[in-house]
C-alpha cells in the first residue's frame, strides 16, 4: 500500500482485504511470496498444505490462533513462554522449508568460534 | 426521479450521482486506460460489480472470506512517527516500536524499516546506524521485514548532487548535457543502492523495497533495474519494485533495458522488465485524477492493474496509498473509498497483495 494515516491506510486495507499477519497466517503466506515468488493462490495453497488446513482457514483467527500456539510459531498477544521474534522465525523456517536470512545468521553465531 | 448515490471525487469530496451516471463514469474511466495502455477495457460483469460497490450503502466493504491478500507497507513507520508530509501522526515512537505496533496492533503481514529521508543516497553515510536498527528489529519481530527507500535520482543533480540538473538543462535546449547527467547519475545511484542493500543483507535483512521508482523518469527506472539485477546476483534479498507513477517519463528519452526503450511504458510493460531484472514483487501505480469521480478513477486503475497482473509471472502488490490505485488524493484517506478500492483490486484485478 502507501501513504496515508494509520487508520485510513493500513487499518482500512487490513480490515477490507488483509490476511491478518501473525493473528492468522499472513506472515507465512508473505514468506512464500518473498522466498519463491509465489502468486497468492500458490502461496496460500502451499502454506495450507504445510499446516494441513483449508485455504479459507489461513485467515480465520479462531483456527490459526490454536495452530500458532500448537506449533509455537508466535502469537499476536503477549503470552509468557511462547516463541518470540527470532525464536518464532526459526521455527517458521523449518515449518515452511525455507531459509530466513536472520535465522541463518543466528545459526552462524551459535556455531561460531570458541576458546576451547 | 432516479435515486442518487454519494460518490467521492478524486480529491475526496462527495457528489451525488445516479446509477446510470456512475456506470457511465466507470466505462469512461476503463476505456481511458484501455486507450492509453492499448489493453482491454473491463467487461459488463465487471462494471456491474463496481456499480454494486458504489451503490452499496455500507461505510466499509470487504473481500469474501478466503480472498484476503498479503499487505506490504511502503513508507514503513513514518506514518506513525512522521510529519503530515507523509500523512504521519507524529507519535514519538522508535522505528522498532513502530514496526512492533504494525505487527501486533495492526496485524501487518509484513513491515518495513526506512530512514526518515526515505531515499537510498542519504542512507549510505549512516548505514551502520541503519544496520543496528535492523538487527534489533529482526531479533524481536516475526513478520518479514523490508528496508524501503526511493531511488530518487533527483538527489544526484545540482544543487543536491554532483551532476547538472536535467530540469535546468532541458529548457536551455542542452539535450546532450541533460542526457549525459542522467547517465552518470544512473551509475552513481546503482552503486549507492547496491552498497546499502548489501550491507542490510549482511546483517540478516529479508527484503528491500525500491519505492517510487521512476519518479525522476526513465533514468530512475533504469538505475533501479540494474540495482535489482546486481543484488539478485550477489545476495539472497527478496526485492519489491514499486513505481512512482503509471507512466515512465522520458526525461532522457533514449534509455533502454535489455533492448526495450523505457520512456512511455505503462504498468503491464514495466512489470516485464522488473521481472527480467529478477525482482520478486512488483508494485504498479495508477494515478488518481482529482477532477474526475472515484468511479472513473477506480475503473481506470483496475483496468491498468488487471492487465499488469495478467502480464506478470511474479506477485503484484498494487500501490494503493492516497492518490494512487483508486484512492482519493487526500492525506487521511476516507475508509469507504479505500475499502472499495481494496475489494475491486482483489476481486477484479486479481492482485496478489496490496
């Protein structure tokens, strides 16, 4: 989208046509567009298949809330103990079978030089 | 007497129109796009769909369940912490906080980090600062993060940059000098954009967004295409190319990319070059005419974008900020217009995202 105040632009488009980000599976579908240039139908079908749900369920918050908690891939509300930030992204990379640059960086840091 | 419906003009104010008048505006807008772009106009069922949208009394409309699309966010957090020049609401949040607000309060599918100047050139001397902010954002957020900025070739011309200004040279009939300045600016801009984006990739960045590409004309577009090409060869960055306008201005006039002249291209031709350069997402723009109704403007925008979607093999995230993509030119866009434009772009143009 583009320029506009928060209520008039991201919130209005989000309510009218947005997938719902980490409330639902919006970030997961976006990941497949970025990682493999998938068109929207292909990206939704791919993620739905990985999650073993229907395409329609991807943007249903009642379905996706439970799935995100079960898979520990991050939820939108603040829940102690749930995967946050890079922790959730590392699990999403595994779930979708893609490389996420910041996760790859974390892996390199974890296997970096030691003084042993 | 025929019933009248409230329809906004391109500047946002309401007028009243009958259903026949709305339909006539829809047809006229679509045929204007078809004529300029040498593309097909909408068909009768699509005019019927748009007419239903404009005569629907609901304040906000939406796509059917299951038809939702991915949202990408040009301008990033500037809409929260920026001034009204960017429709910003002046909340003193850090950019990290702004991104978290979008992810967790606005349910954004993706989000974008950007410098307040929002051009690639000024980021170069402060790249270490931007890398640090991006590192913190990437640690604490889940959605894909873009870094967005404008190619903005204008910054390479006098008085801001080292080369002569084509806008000064052309009125003096110094055509060759104006062209040479643009060719030199392309070289410098490519170097700057590749340098900055590579540094962002190095610290873990997901993606970059070349926003308002082509704002300074065909040289601006050419620089971006070459930067995309180089970055796709040397990094794993996902790249979105979003345009500044519906038509590439021929400020140079002779520039080409892979044998195609850039001046005069409309979205359905622009996307083919963006795809050839290697980009992952294309953001077409169709400008809003303030003296025409939103029925005329939305039908026109959807006609152009539908042709672009059909010509593309990569995801299309249409630009739908104020003044483009069937939204009025008003800095706090009316949500009735924005939601109708959203629905039309998804249901008729079949976009992959907004």
